[in-house]
C-alpha cells in the first residue's frame, strides 16, 4: 500500500473518530441538560418552608440519586390545616423521569387541595386515589399521610403502599409503625384506606421516609429500617433536634449508598406546652 493511500485512510479514520466524538459530546450535553431539568423541576415542586407550631418541630432532608434521568419521584410536605392541625405527607412516584417529577407535583398539590375538603387521612387518600384514576394516567404513587394535633400529640395515619414510618420515645424505645395500609394511589378504584392512631409523646419523634433512605445495593429495607430506628432512639434520648436527626438519617443513607431518591420528614415534640 502506498504512503498516499495510507495517509488517506488515516485521515478518513480521524475524520470518522472526530465525528463520533462530536456526536457523543452533543448527546452527553443533551442528557446533562435533561437531568438538570428533572432535578430543577423536582426541587421547584418541594415546599420551601415547614409550618411553625409551638412545641412541635419539623425538619426535612432530600438527597437525589440519579443515573441518566433517575430522578424525580419522591416528595415530602407539611402544612397547616384549617382547624390548626398539621398535615404531613411523604411519598414516591413510580419511575424516575421528568413525567414522574411532574406527576409528583400533581399528587402533592392534590393532597393539599383535597385536605381543605377533608383532612381525615383515610378519606383523603381515597379521594386522592379517585382523582388520579379519573385523570387516566399511567403512573402511580405510594404515600403516607398523617394528621397531627399539636395540642394532644395525637397522630392519625393512613398509608397507600408506602413503607412504614419509624418512631422513638424519650426513654430510647423505638420501632416501626404497624398500620395496615392499602394499595398505591392511582391503581385500584374505590379503595378504602384504614387509619391508625399514634401518640407523639414528650421528647418523642416520628420519622417519615421514602425507600431510598432505607434500601440500597447492599442494604435491605429491614436492615435500613433497623438503622433508622437506632438513630431515632439515640436522638430521642440525647434530645437532638429534629433537624439534626433528619441530617443524620440522610447522611446514613448516603454513606451506605442509595440508588433512589431519598426523602425524610421528621416530627418531634420538645415538651413545651402547646396552647389550644
């Protein structure tokens, strides 16, 4: 083969490599832009501030875990109800796409809107489920909704296919909620969701979370829940703030590794008298 033909072949190869590199760079840039859009969309739909109620402390943390567009499904929320009680929700939308992030916003806002009609947790989840089914979408969501009376410390909880929450008391006892629950939202029409009542005692905490907090490549959900129980028990005995506990729970999830978004909402009772 002549030197000219070799040179021509080399130039052609370099041209092809240059073209493929440019295409790969363009695709990577487009993918990065889509990921950034998904993250921005989700963060924009999460609440910026928690309600302020004497004697009750709320804290939240969120840690995205994404590969490609693996972001967008988890949420937390807390808001004051018309009667002075507090509505609390945490949930996870099926899938990790921009559509999942948008659907998450619909579910969170839908819960808030319907809570102005009824804040009874079981009925609220039933109405939200019926609304999502009437919209005819392909996605579904798991969710826990709680209603807290800051005067009595009574927590009423209903669960739609979501993982249980964790509780701890000031004497160091800790456990996982044992409410019955029902199917995810948007799956089965005319579903009823049972309500379970808990007592938030002085110095106690409840930790609402998504499965990204307690599940990872080398961590089962049961193992993850055990870890959160230990953290909650230590925090309650030590008198840690809700914010410190939320940070510790998320830090633990990041330490063990999580392939899904991780959201935490901590509710703590500091023992001060709440005026009715």
